[in-house]
């Protein structure tokens, strides 16, 4: 059974059209109405979708979590997730689904950056590129669009990916989980429209929060470069300052309180980072051995 899932938060203007077009390319369309205060749920139902309503607005990721849970319950063969605001074109669902089936891959991502005539605004493109680099650093593969919400998942992907992030960073979380589980991935070019109301969140705070959340996942996976390296640098700088302090004290009987304080602070910070790196590294190894 082919499912299409649509996270939707106040999308009454576009949801009806998206549901009807998605139904042409699937057996069932599920709309997660994420605490909308407009007519999203009613319009989605009238257009032929199954609607799951969150009582309160919980965020894009929470809607994705609900879709994965539901796809598992329904024993779906393929789950395609597409935005409800009209930025993605449901007529392109077969591009993803066919690639998934014909190439026998577990996840297909619709990328807005594979076509040279991509219409993504410049600042947004740069932000997504940074987030994508961070996500790629943490995974065994490289994608061109880590923040794309237009994706198809195989049965194996549906059963093994359990997202937890309730915000927009769920997209990079899922990428890292795809890598950790050794699932296969492919990208296909899609078009993304930037006409009308395409985004409900301000791009700068949104971009920063997604980046920080992505770094959280990546740093747990690679604790040595993230915590160990800066830790060692701080310990070395602290030692140099400590040597200067001792040198001044022993040879000139001068006490530089500033150097002493800096030495202590840098040493402590460095040591904490090194210990964090070792703990995370051992935990990651333990978890890998268990799973
Ligand atoms: N921003 C936001 N989108 C949500 C939420 N819950 C579901 N969505 C849906 O997630 C999709 C993508 O959201 P959007 O704000 O357009 O993200 P962007 O296009 O990546 O900036 C849309 O279909 C929204 O309706 C939520 O709490 N916040
Ligand atoms: Mg949008």
C-alpha cells in the first residue's frame, strides 16, 4: 500500500488541492493537522484524506513522527511525505516513488538543488547549504538538500526510523538515522515554488536552531573532533599560560592574577571537554555494539 503523508499547520488555502492531486498517486492520503486554527482539517477530509489532528500545535517534526507511527500501524509499503503549503508539486510524487521501487533504495529525497535553474532565494540556499554540510559530516553519504521535506520511505525505512525531534531539525535527524541504520538513499531533482506564503517561520532563527540541533546529533556521533580536539587545545593554551605565570613568579617574584585565573579556567574547561569526548565516545561504542 502506498501512503502519502502531509504535515499541515493552517494550510486551508492549499491543502484541498494537494490532497486531491496526491490521491492520484497513492492508495491513501493522511493529513496531520498540527493544531490548525483554520479549516485545514475539514477541507482535507472533504478532499478525501484521512485526518489525524493534534490537539495543540506541536511542530513539523511532531507531524512527521505521527506519520511514521501511522505508516507502521497501516503496514504501508511506501510512505511519501510532502508539504501541505503548495511548495511541492504532488504530480512529482511518482518521480520519488518510481526511483524508490526501480532502484530498490530505502529513501528517496526530492532535492531543489539538482536542477541548475533552481529558484530558491539566495540567503535560504546558503543557509540550507550550511545545514546540509553539517548533516553530511555526520553521515556516510552526501546529499545536496538535507532540509527537503519531500521524501519517500520504503517499508524497511518506515520500520527502522523512529524520529524524535518535534521541530524542523527532524529532517537532519532522519538523515543521520538513515546513515546509522545503513539504509540506502538516492536524490531526485524536484521543483519548489516560492510564490505566496511558503514558510511560517523566520529563516534566520529557524536556520540557527536547525543547525544547532544538527550539530547536536553530529557531535554525539563524532565526539573526538567536536569535544576532544577543542579540549586538548584549551589544555595546551592553559599550560602555556600556567608556565608563564610560574616563570614570572619564580624568576621575578611577580604574581599575575589574570594569568593564574585564565590558566585555571582554560584547564578546567579543556579537561571537561576531554572527559565529555571520552564519555560520548565510549557510549557511542557501547550503543553500536548493542544494536
Ligand atoms: N512551520 C511549521 N510547519 C508545520 C508545523 N506543523 C506542520 N507544519 C507543516 O510543515 C510544512 C513545512 O512548513 P514550512 O513552514 O512551509 O517550512 P519551510 O517551507 O521549510 O520553511 C508545511 O506543510 C506546514 O504546514 C508547525 O508547527 N510549524
Ligand atoms: Mg513551506
